[in-house]
C-alpha cells in the first residue's frame, strides 16, 4: 500500500487537473494499492491538515476542466519559516501532517515559489515529486511548463481580436500580457498574433524607439500599430534604478500599470489615439488546449511511474522533446528568462518586430 499526498500551490492555470489525473490513472493501473490524500488550498492544507480522501473516480472527467479540483493558494516561500499568527511553525506542521498520515510521497504541482518550498521539504526528509505548472514558462530545468500553451492561445486570441478594431479606427493598441519577471508568454503570443512591437522584462525599452516604429509604420501606409506589453516590461531609464527606487516610483506612479504609462508617452509624442486592453486572469482560465492536455498527462504519468519506482526528489521536466527527471535542488530558486540574444528574439527582429532596444 502506498499513501500519496497531492496538492496544487500558487496561481491556478489550465491542465492542473489533467496532470493530477495522469498521476492517479498511472497509479490506479498498476498492481500497487494506493490511497490518495488531496490537500486543500495548496500548502495551507498540508500545514493545517485539511485534506480529503480521493479515489480514481474523483479524477474521472477532469481532463478538460480548468483550475484545480483541490483549490489553491499562495504561501510565500520568504515567510515559510516564520510562525503563523498563532505561533505555529509551518514547516514543522507540514512534516507532522506528512508523518501522521504515514505518507510515502507528496506530489506537488506549482511554479517557482512552490518548488522552493518543495525542495525545502525534501531537505527536511520528506519524499517529494513535483510537476511544473505555470503560464509563464519560467521554471528552470524544463523547456515547457503546462498551462503555458493554453495561455499563449488565449493571449493570442485577444490580440487577434484587437487587430480588426485597431485597423478600422487607425489606432495604436496596447495589449498587456501576464508576466511580471519573464516575457515568454508575451513573446510567443506577440509573434503568433503579428504584433508590431513586443516589450518584455528582459529587454528594457527606449520609448523613442517604440515611437520610431509607430511612425515608420505610418509612413509605410499602415494605419495602426499593435503593441504586446508584458506586465513586467521596464524602460531603459527605470532599469538603471535601484530596486528600492524603482519600487517607490511604481508606488507613486499615476498609472495602474506599465501599459498605461507607455500609452501616455506615445500619445504625448505622436498625438495618436492609443487604447489599452488587459486580458488579465482570462489567460489563466478556461479549458486546457489539446497540447496541454497531452503534455500534462505525460508529465503526470511519469510522476506516477517515479512513485511506483520509489524515485523521489525530482521534478518531472521536458528537455529536447523528452520527459526527464530533474533534481529538485537544480530547480529551486532559479528562473528561466528570455535571453535577449536568443534565436527566437533574433528571428522576431528579422520579421520586423521591434523590442524597443
């Protein structure tokens, strides 16, 4: 008998359910008897011992369902060692829950912060297997994370819809795409939708270069310009500021986000009418796309196999089109960013896309 705990932590995304289903179906189709304990609302469920017993039937019919049937929440890694409001040692509480239920393994689905805590639990002696979830595709050790392709589809559709109204009115349109620290989602959605300008955190922009691109399009007879802006995009001037000064500038800014600041600067310099669209959490919602359904199922299946083989302390990743096992210590605390010199960026520039640099 194997007793498996499972939780989803951090922001939700498409294919979380598909990944969990892949794990459970693989275990259910083995000769091993298994008990599944689903912890509710992420690490909070493990800390406060809030869980439910699940059977394979609970994972039936959820392949196409977005979100997570276990619920999720954010438990910041930077405060994980701090006692809660009642003085509870959160790490010790998670360990006690694990041992009280006599678990053989924890299956943890999440992004960067989630993996830091998962690696901490591994260091504390717990058996852990993780799955890479995030629409940002910024986890180290894997070429792809599930949720990313679904979010690219949604962000692309949003920009596609903007094209017709932008062309009709001859306007500059900015579509703000999710991504505070990395620009994978904005880069891919921008390229897929034919955006003229793409601004991402890894390539600080010069607003004058952005304006030059808009004016160049005007001279060439294009009535409109589409700009895909990552929510964490930053200007060259702001990139020179210290973290403290930049944080203060953002707090004092009259603009709700960088997209509105870019819009105001373009209007001031060109006199053009600029509109901002923010798809927001739509990018994390809805059903997973077919790619993510297959991909998450494959990752989940490998996680199930690892549990049956007693191989713990790994994230199931994807490298060079193959499913791989990546040591958790190699993943935790690392961010996979867009290299400004990456071939995809160079190819985008060859297509005439401006990055403002």
